[in-house]
C-alpha cells in the first residue's frame, strides 16, 4: 500500500470514530438528574402537577444553529416519546437542519411567551394552552415546539410570538418555515406525531405532538 493511500485510510477511520463518538456523546437519554429537577421544581413542574419526574427523561442533543454552528441542547420529554425525539433530532443534525435554540423552558422562568420570543425549541412545560383553561399536551411532555418565531401559533384572536406575525403568510416560504415538504414535518410524521399546522381552526406551525 502506498503511503498516501494509508494516510487516507487513517483519515477515513478517524472520521468514522469521531462520528460514532459524537453520536454517543451528544445524543443521550437519561432519567432527569437531580440538578435539572432542582431547576424544574416550581417552574416547569409546579406543585400538584399530574405528572412525576420518573415519567420524564432528559435528552441531550447536538444541533446546528441559524449561523450553522454546532450547539448542544437539552430537552425534557415524556419517557414514551424520548426515543422518537432522539432519533428525530439526530436525523435533523445529520441533515444540518437549523434550529435557533434548544434550552429548557426553565431558563425562561417556565414562560412559554418568553421562550417563544427567544425562538426557543422546547417540549415539557406544565401549562395551559395559550388563551384557554385547557392543560396543554406540553404538560405531559408529549408535545414539542420548533423554531416558534418562523412557525407561530395563529388563532382568529391572536398570533404568538409577536415576531411571528411576519410568518403568518405561509406562501412566503421563507427559511425555517415548516411545511409539508420540510424535513422536520416528514420526520415527526414518520414517528407518529401530528402537526399543529394541520389543525382546522387555529394553526400552531411550531407544534408537534404524539399522544400515548
Ligand atoms: Zn406546542
């Protein structure tokens, strides 16, 4: 074997090792560790919530931000959808799908409004559906919101977040807007999730959910 072929083989082998290590290191599911539970109590997980920490999981995922840089994000979800979400976010990562931010909603004081304004992707939050007295599926950790600014929640009465008003017209097809051709939509659908953009009355373009 000539020297340069050997060096090339070594480089390929190193690249494979790095990609395997990256998957192992940056795509994980664990029980919610105590330091994360501390952040959640009284914020995304209020006293009297009808769900326990043992039903939830912490996911750590790598993703590409809007500048194309690799970031590490955290997601708390129901254990029943944790494997789906890990696979979906890994596929999104491999496709270099851009996500603005993936932080726990507790970093925003449990405020869905503040998280949406920051264009943050998040899953578990024990809260009501905006503008209603109904418990959201986010309360069970089976719903997730992706890039909320480009994919706002639109009803006949309001649009949130405020910045999302620029993206109500879905025919604009601007970057990061989710539609039926979007990889995000395709992956969530393949894993049995439904999309809020398909709802009849209000449209929640950021929202995917999988009921147990
Ligand atoms: Zn949602």
